[in-house]
């Protein structure tokens, strides 16, 4: 009962938490839209956005036991951030989260939460990276060590922020601890963010030099990497399914063994009860036999009318003392004979 109450208490926070993220995400989107320079929007940005929303977000991997997906769209969000700045990346992340949310749920709050979560996590990434490394478009102007540090920070902040928001929501929904939920469902996703940031950093330089046409060559490479990762994840799922099946088989075997032990214990208890009843019945029969024996002995050695010892008991006792006298010379006995005149007349 106590566990059920704790689970219900935690689940009551899931809806307020989603609304909080939606409110924060809406605020981030409004501010980003207001401060985004319209002059920076060109055909290349529109093509990247369309490809991210309509193509890359559809190549999704469903997170097991969670209402969320992993897509390669993070790579294109990172690319837009490197080419057009953090504000453009925030808006693209919100739009991608909206369309991705429509494919995993029809509930408006869940869809809005997915979009707001992407906007908030990307906003945190923009703030952290620009605070430590400066504006995104200027990152490529530094040496490779500076760029690698910036890309790594961008990937890790996006990873921890995005999976953190999602893990909190899932933990509140399932009534589990946040750390256990994050460790079980999201720990292995770090490779997608790190690889996405690395690919985005490499593509950003090529796009700057060769133009947007290079995307038609790089896009298939990204998709090949994605499907390779999906195959790897499928093998992990198959291994996990085998492990779960083995665990279920072991649990069933333990249950069957426990059932057999319980059945043997019940049979032993029934056998003990039957034995106790048999012993009680034998004791009762023995008591009845002893009572019958005493009754017949008394009837044989006592007069039925006067209930006094009769001639048979006298003969039995005389026989006993005579035998004892033969065995011991010091043993003595005497017989007292009383003759009552007219005793039979008195009986009549």
C-alpha cells in the first residue's frame, strides 16, 4: 500500500512538469524569433530546415519502454547552429521536436512538451557554448583544438540537457528514480550526440567552401551511419530480449520449484495429521481393551451380588503365596477360615 501511494504521488507531478517545460520552451521560442536576424535567413537555411524536419527526423529509433525517439536531426541542428548561429538552431530544434512529437503521440501536451524540451535543451547548449567559446559562426575560425573542445561541449550539453528533461518526465510517469531512469534508457545515447557534433563540424567547413550542393553527397553518408547504428541497436535489443526471456524462464522455474516445495510440505503436513489421528485411535482402542480386561478380571474374581472376592480369587491368591513360599523358606503365610452358621439362610 505504501509503495502504491508513493507511485501515485510521483505521477501527479508529471502534468505540472510538462506544462512547466512547455511554458519555458514557448518563452525561448518567442525570444529567439524576436532576436533572430531575418537577413541571415536564405535558401540554404530553408533547405536545411526542410531536410531536417521532413527527412532526417523520420529516420528515428524508438527508445525502448519510453515515449521518445532518437533521430539524426541533431546533426543538422548542430550544423545550423554552426552556420547561422544559436537562435536559428533553437527555432529549428523546436520545429523538429514538434514534427517528431506528432509521430510518437497524438496528445497535444506530449507533442508540445517534446517541442519545448528540444527548444530548452538547445537554448542551454547555446548559452553554455557562447559563454565559453563565443558565437557559433566564429568557432570555425579558431584552431582545431579549440573547435574540438567547442564541439565536444556542444554535444555533451545538448546530450545532458535533452536526456535530462526527458528522463525527469519518464521518471515521474513511471514512479521511478531519475538516476535509474536516465541510466537505463538514456546513458547509451551519448554516442549519437558526439557523432552528430563531429559530423556537423566537418560538414560546416565543407558547406562553407563548396556550397549547399555538398549536402546531397553528405546526406546519404549520414543516413548510412544512422542505419548502421540502428542495426547495432537492433542487436542490442535482441540480446536484451534474450536476457529478459532467460530471466522470465528462471523466474518461472523458481516459481515452479517453490510450488513443488509447497506441495511437498502440504503432503507432509497431511501425512503427520493422518499419523496423529491413527495414533490417537490406537490409544483409544488400547484404553478400551484395558478397561474391558479390568472389567472381565473383576467379574471373574468377585461375586456379582455382593461384589466381594469369591472363591476363584481366594484360590488364585493361595496359589500365589504357596509358590512364593516354595521359593523362600523365610516367607510365611496363614489362612483364616470363618464358618458362619446358617449363612445361606441369611442370604435367603
